[in-house]
C-alpha cells in the first residue's frame, strides 16, 4: 500500500524559491573583481536567476545542455548556479587551477556549449579557445560592459558581457517542474588520481545532500549564522553551502578571488562571519597572518576544515589564540561532497587537552542518509574497533554511481558500494579516521604504514612547515617510508631532531628511514600534496 502524502519533485529551483520566499531579506555579500562589496538578498538572487534563464535561452541554451563556469565565489556565479539547473540545463563548474590541457580536455569531454567566465580567467579561455571551438559557442564574461576584456577567441565563439545580457532580458520566467533525478550539475575530480572524471549530480542528490549538510552536527546552518565558504564554488559545490544558505536563510559571504590571510581576516570581521569553511592550507595562511599582525577574529566561532587531513596545530592554535573551534569533515567530489563530520557524541563531549585534539583529528561520523564500511583486500567487512584499517566504501543517494559518459552503476561493486580510494579505521562510536589514500599506503614487509599519521607528527616539530611521507622501494622490506620536510621561513631543520619527535608516538618499524629537507613540496590544483610527483621522483631513493 502506498502512503497518502503529497509528492513533489525535489529541485534546485525549489531551494531558491524557499530562500526567496522565507528568507527574502537574508544577505548574499560578494567581494567583486574590483575589490568592492556587492550586497543583495535571496529574493533578488531568485529574481535575477529567472532573468538569467531568459538570457541563457537567447544564447541557445536548452534542457540538458552543459553550461561551463570558470569563476570565483561571487554573486554572478551564484546566479548561474541556480539558473542553469533551474531551467533543466547543467551547471558545469570547472577548476581554473588545473593545467590548461586538463581544462581543454574537460570542456570537450563535457561538451560545454557556453562558458561563463570571471575576468581573471580571460587569458585562460583565450589559451584554450582554439582547442574547444568544436563545442563552445559563446563565452560570457561575468562583468559590466565597461570591464569587458579586449581578447580574441577562436572563430565561431561569440563574446558576451553578462550585465549587458541581463539588462536585455526579462524576468517573466516561471520555474518548471521536472523529474527530480534530472541532472543538475557536473564537476570533474581534480585529477589527484589520474585523468579528471566527471561526477554528474541530480536535483534530488543535491537537495538531500544540502539537507544533511545543514544538520546541527554538520554545518549547523541556521538563519542566525553568517557563512563564508572559502572552498570554491568551482570545486565540489563549495561543500553545498550555496544551497544550505538558501534553505536556512544563513547569510552567504562570497570572497571572490581574495583568499590570502589578510583579505580573509578583514572580510571575516567586517561581515560578522560566524562559520567559515575551507582546506587546511587556507587556514595555515590565515593563522600566519593573524600571528604576524596580532589581529583577532571578532565574530568567527567555527572553522570547518576538510579536503585533506587537518594538522593538529590548526586545532590547537585557533583554539588557544583565537577562541575558534576547528571542526573536521571528510568528503570527495563523488560524494557531493560531504560524507562525514566530526561532531562529538556525549562520550566525547567531555574530552579535554591532547585527548580532545586527538579525537578531533578523526574525519568523523557518517551523515544520516548515507552509509560506510571498511573492508580488507578480499572485500570482507572489518571491525569498528578504531584499530583495523581497510578500504573505505560508501553507499547512498548523494554518492556517484558512475562517471560522466560511463554506463550507469559502473563505479559500484556488485552490492552497490562505491570504493572511495581512502584507507581508514572506524571506532566503536562510528568515527572514521583516514589513514591514507590507497595508493599512498606504505607496504613494508607485508604490513601497512599510514603516511598521514607520520606527516602529522612531523609538522608538530617547531621548525617544520610542511611534510610529506611517501613509499620508496626497498631491497629488503619492499617499501619503506621516506619523509620530506620544508622548513618554516628563517628556520633550519636538523633531520635527526625530526626523527626524535617520533619516539613513543609510533611503532618503531613505522619510523621513516630518512628525512630529506626540500625547498618546497608539489601541490595539486586544490592545494593537496601531489604525491604522484613525489613518488615518481623518489620511488627508488632507497634502492640507490
Ligand atoms: P581530488 O583530490 O582527487 O581532486 P576530491 O577533492 O574529491 O578529489 O578529494 C577527495 C579526497 O580528498 C578524499 O578521497 C580524501 O583522500 C581526501 N580528503 C578529503 N577530506 C579529507 C580529510 N578531512 N582528511 C583526509 N583526507 C581528506
């Protein structure tokens, strides 16, 4: 027997309409390209998004078409975020920090019809124009007429100004209803693990993910919060925050391209931001700025960090010096992206000092609505004892089932689980902790050594700014850990003293065989350590 409840398609325009109707005065604030501040409300976002649909229709965009964006977090980008899926097209956010060859590949693979581009990326679109002219019909610069760049694109690609298109369009569009499983957005993984692969979200997956992300033990997004996503809208949907704010009426503060410590500190304080979200590299930059200037964060209560493991220093320094709580989450492009979040249960709420920090380094509990498990090499489920570690598998309605262009279900195992490529433990309270990416695990004499734990200890050394541990082939043990460290400005690292801090913190056989001091470590387009590069450079270090 079926229930007798109303049915309604979950839709991205539904999120926007809710924001406009019930949080009509909630603010969306943007730092613009010129460094000025633009403010408006959800009711204006909704009205302008309808206008933008009309402009998109005039450019020939229709249902199912891919609309690419190369843009920072800002209000015009937000309007594309809502207008494209709202009309049944697909908002394809492109990571401009990728290599131009990868960007050209992605645009062609997605067959983007139009690109909406921030002024900073004018040279980039010019560079890829010739290679993308088979699919791209038009490039729209997200600016006013006076700021239009003077560039030449390839023949067949028209050049437009966003504000001019908007001025010429009307607002009479009515948001249509369609199947909630319709594709809404497309985002390619950054290629930390090979060629970029497209993850195609649906209206339903986006809505459910946004709902779960708002929960008290996750973002705790509320109408009284003001949230600044440093995490870019071009990468993994800015962790769902542009949707969470419309659903809850939380203020949305978009920082544009100004992501250095000084600019962020100024914006966080000026806009009374209560929660800000981004990767550890950003917080290290902010911390350094605050320490040098002695400035204080006046309104921020929480920093959400994720994307790579959190160094303990971040949690301690923001707690002790700024009275700000650093909270840790985990996810990936394929998970929309948030999968777990570390909020304490009653048993952990009383932890203090080092015990509290130790616990906060875990990536956290699964969001309600999706599920996880860890398995050994044969696919057998491992116990949740906080010790056994294995491949982390996930399942649920905001997790990819296949990559764009592949057969439905092709990214899943026979039981419908998605292998994350991460290796982790899960403790009896359900807190997951990543020990490595599967390719980064060091296999020494048949046993596994996790590189993240070794890196976290290395960065607690007073002279170490950044550390990477990789597997280097070894004549006797198959692989052994090699530690690479970068010194803090003005400091000199004594390798022996780095090895000494491991004493008592790890099993003896986990100790890196050698420490190499290097000038810098390679990073990916999303600020993560690029271990593939390090591995190719140092994989035979112990063989020599
Ligand atoms: P990519 O890094 O391939 O571009 P994603 O941005 O989707 O793609 O990254 C997802 C990966 O980032 C995860 O599989 C995991 O390895 C890593 N990651 C994300 N959050 C955390 C975290 N809090 N701690 C450790 N690793 C993390």
